[in-house]
């Protein structure tokens, strides 16, 4: 068990961010609802790897293009204008792709993996020979070294209720398998597999607890022993101008890569974009870096020049050639992890898994109560006979007047708790049942 008491508590005091920051500060991510977990989108950087609503990708999905182009794409062998020789031309358009193949009338800068793009070619031929941009190639992400891999895991999750899967990264805290990662890496997951990238050993993981507001999660590997914890920097927090390296499971490939850069600013706010059923959130006190953090890197270590962890890769800008990355200071994350490990629930920290009924609540119910939009097979709701079109009117004898009220009531309940439900069927008849909540997807 790690002695979290030796880790510095809270984030270091830093100058206030400039008022002109590109990232504003609206509301925080919702608490768990006890219903169907949603999926997150921003520039939060875990990678979606299956069908369904895009979850945690920097753009639309881990392999989709963001933006549009009018020409056909073709590989070229000779791109002029200061671009790499292995470039791609996608005609006229805008945007960037998750894998970094730039296209459109760009400035000649390049993507995280160094593939240049510019305004060359007609798009139909993809020759790119007329490219005139003179920008430089961005810092390439390279395979992580053995030292950079030590103490780092890759994380693969299944989101069964959303017909999706996601991937991210984590940091080993203890030899018996406590793993630190971002909450959005595991949010909505129904199963989690973690691979120690130093040994290749794979483990099943469970959620010890989460803090969605601060985007931190703590996992426990099953039957793990003898793991090598990451080296944590507990004395000197990262400061502006420090050289750093972001290590992560870029694009969810399972291969760790490292991207170097510097700390541009500290104590920065960043606001994530809303996607699907999950609201945007604001994270504060972040390290801003110019390292090429991409989808799949979430939860991975931000290393200082000595190879010690100073932050957790968490978010990045999307839709532009210039990558702006953000990391949670390690002191902040460890302070939250210590509370989780000690079982301390707070206004933001949830221990374990939420209780789960297994319904989707209608967002526009026209009658008093919580309208049921859908029911998941094999859940307590399905076993009780609830169906789409029904309206839940009471829980444990207390009237329910809205879907948000039902979410709040169920969100405060735990797995294996018995709940008495009353509802009106779509045919207008009264019905009731007592159900036992099960483990829900990770909050």
C-alpha cells in the first residue's frame, strides 16, 4: 500500500491565468446518475475503439477524420515547400485527423506523428507538388524507452451498454496494482483490462473510486504482485519552461509513445466540450504543455527531465495544427487518490461502483414522473417488467416528478440495495415491483 501521506497535498500556488485564456469555465461534469452512464467528449484524450457514439476521442472517433476535404487522398513521395517527404495531400478542406495526417490549406506545420500537410495539389491527383507552405515539422512522438515505460500501463475498457470500447493509459502506484488514471478513461465502462507495458502481463481491474469533477480515478488490479511503481516527483512541482515528456497509449494502439515539449503555463483552467449525454466540464489548476498529447494518452504520465512523474496527461486541443495539451499536477491527483484509497466519499469522490437500475430516462416526458425511454436487457428494470413508454411515479414510496429527480435518488443508492418502484404503464395501468440494484458501469 502506498503511503500517500508522503505525497504533497494539493496543487502548487501559481499565478492566475490570463483573462484571455482560450478555455472558458462553464459547469463541471455531472455526478453519476445510477442510470445509463454517458460518454465524454472534448479534447479529453482517451480513445474510442468501437462502434457507437464517439467517446473520449479528440475528434469524432479514434479512426475518423475531422473536417472535410473536396479531393481524393493519395500518398505522395515528394512534397515541396518544407514538408516531410512522406506527406499526404487531401485537397482543399480543413481540420486534422486523430492519427495526425493533416490536410487542407494548412500552413505547412505537421501533425503529432510528423506527417506534413499544405495547400498543394488539386486533391484529385494528390500529387502535392505545388505545396508552398514553409512551416516546420512538429515534434514527433517516438516509441517510449524502457525507462519511460516503467510504471506505465495501457487500459482497455468495454462499454457494453453503449456498444463501444475505449482505451487510455495509467500509472502504477503500488507493487500490488493500484493504478492512477483519468476518470474519463474508465467512465461508463463495464469491464477493464490493464496491461503492464514493462512485462506484458494483463490484468482485470476494478474501480476503487472516482472523482469526476477533478477527472481522477483509482483502479485495483486483480491478483497483481511485484509490479514496479512509477517514480513520482514529490518535491519539485513542474514550473513554466520545464522540459517534459508525455507518455501514453496514443490512439489506443497498445504501444506506448513519448512526445517531448515544455510547460507553457501552470494553474490553467480548461473546459471540455459536451458530447452525447455528458455535459462539458471545467478542470482547473492544470499544467499547459506543448507536447503532442493525443487521444489514448489520457491517464499517462507527464515526465520531467529526470523521468519522474509531474502530471497526468488529460486533455488536448483538437481541430488545429498546434497541439495544446493539459495535465493534472501529480500532487493534486495523489491527494484525491489518497482519499479514494482511504474510502473517503466527498461531494466529488465516489467509492466503488454506482447502483444500477438499467433504464434510459426520457428527456421530454409530458406527464408527471420519470418517463422511461428504454430498458436494458438483463437489468433489474427489465426483470421488473419496466418498458419504454412507462412512467416511474415513486421510489420507496416517495413521489417522483421528473427524470432528474429519479436520477438524483438512484444516484445516491448502492449496488445490492433494494428499491420499491411504482409506475404507470404505457397502457395507463398502475404497476409496482421491488428490485435489487446491481453494479453499474463506472461513474
